[in-house]
C-alpha cells in the first residue's frame, strides 16, 4: 500500500489513538493533532518513539497549516459530560474545526473524513435509523451543542464538496466502546465496567429501557479506513455501528455477569433529551464498503474489561 501522510485530529482520544496505531502499523506517516481536552498522552505514549509518528498539541478552533494526503477529523469531546461542560467551546470545535480542516483539505488537495455521529438523528422517530432519516434533534436542548455542530459540520462538508470539489467522506458513528476509553468518561460502558470492577452500584439512568447499539472499536476502525479508501465520489454519509441493540438494563446485566460482580443497580434520573432508542441500518456500509462489524457485545466486553482492570490497578498504586 502507498505510504501516506495522514493527519488525525483528536488522535490522542479513545477512537483516535486506536486509529493512529492501525494507520501507523499499515506503514503510513501520522500527524496526531490534539488539545488533550479529553485525550491523554498515555493513549499514544507507545507511538511517540516511532519516527513516522508526530504529536502536535494544538486546537482545531485555530487554523491548521500542515501538508498531508488525508485527514481524519475526530477532534471533539464525545461524552455528554465533557461536551456539555463548555457547550460554546464544543460548538466552536465542531464548526470552526470543520471549516479549518476543510480549508486545509482544499489547499492540500487531501481527502478528508468527518467523524459524524448517530446523534444527528437526535431522539429518532424512525427505528432503526437509515442514512436518509433526517433526524429529530431538539435545537435548544443540552445535547444540541454537540448534535447541531455535528449537523452543521456535515453541511459544511457537503458544501465544500459541491463548491470546491473537496474529496469528502462522512461517517455517522454509533456508540463505540473498547480499550482506551477513560474510566471517568461518563459514558455507559466505561461507567458500568468501572463500577462493577470496584464493587460499586451500577448507575442506570431512567428505568434502563432505553436502547443503544454498541460497536467494538476495532470494527469501527476497520470501517473508518474502508470508508477513507472507498471509491472516488462515494461521499456517504454512511452509518458505522453494530446493529445489535440492547437496553441499558441488559448491558448492566452482561457487565455484571462477565466481571462476576455482585454490584446492585442504582436508578438515577434520566438526563434531558436522552434518546430512547438507537440502532443503525448498515446496508449502505455493507454494499459500498463490504463492511460488517464482527465483534459481538459479549466478546467486545471481554476484550475491554481487562483494560479497565489494569487502569484501576494503576490508580491504586
Ligand atoms: P474522545 O473524547 O476520547 O476523543 C476526542 C479527542 O479530541 C480527544 O483526544 C480530545 O482531547 C480531542 N479534542 C477535543 N476538542 C479538540 C479541539 N478543539 N482541538 C483538538 N483536539 C480536540 O472521544 P472519542 O470517543 O474517541 O470520539 C472521537 C470522535 O468520534 C469524536 O468526533 C466523536 O464525536 C465521534 N464519535 C464517537 C462516538 C463514540 O461512541 N465514541 C460516537 C459517535 C461519534
Ligand atoms: N447511561 C446510564 N448510566 C450511566 C451512563 C449512561 O444508564 O452511568 C445511559 C444514558 O442515559 C443513555 C445511555 O446510557 O441512555 C448511553 O449513554 P452514553 O452517555 O454512553 O451515550 P449516548 O447517550 O451519547 O448515546
């Protein structure tokens, strides 16, 4: 495969660090740009000695001047507690970041992939969600800073494509989990695993009947690279997610069984605008990318739990 110079924004985060590692192993040169808001040097420490890997501490709300062949734009806090901590900054990251990276792609003639999200569907009225569903987002709610900035980023991508012929690829990622998630990330998989391993109560928001479809990170990274390498003119948006759908109570039960935890369930208030259901239709990814997720939830949890166990052990030392 041709050796490429690839910019990964958000490369020190959960998905970004897994992506950087894979792209580097495939013989590419990687520039990882990250402001370390939710990302960590720990996630990429093992890559820093590789002369084909370069870390730049920087923020995509500022213009970016780099020469590259491809751009993966992942920089954006993904967990509700983090993106809601400073909603204005989240919007600047989503919107100014997209503008700056599209400007860079135009200047360098680089192919650019946007990490969009199933959140563009909001609290979906159609189930499961195909790409042509236009969504149901509350524009003034507490999730809107994330959802709407991801929506406007998609708009910017398609306008740069139409106006300037920028070679764009847009993926809509559904809930993803795996090693290198932060234990204090606030997302359901990291919360439940950490709580179960520590013998604390598992915090279920609402009655736990809301559903999500969880994709293991290696499957997602496969799909992202397949999308980046897909045929010229295929822009997406394309859903990338595992169609296996579970209620939060079912997830809690699975985590308890695998960790052999005796933790009880503690019911907590449901956050505002929390989507009641979410499941991707992945026919387009199957057809265009020949991609299907391979890792079932139980197997993915078994691969993820030892990572959290190790982190908890380190915290105690
Ligand atoms: P993460 O929080 O672990 O990673 C995001 C990274 O972006 C972090 O390293 C953070 O420090 C960095 N970052 C944030 N704002 C930045 C800025 N202004 N400039 C430079 N760097 C910045 O989250 P993740 O789960 O790895 O998500 C990666 C991407 O995938 C995000 O764009 C997210 O919206 C998208 N996504 C993730 C999921 C999921 O389930 N994990 C689902 C849908 C979409
Ligand atoms: N959730 C939960 N307990 C937690 C964290 C989250 O029950 O400790 C619920 C949350 O209300 C939502 C689902 O799990 O319905 C997924 O939440 P997460 O923040 O992981 O992702 P998102 O809501 O962005 O899909």
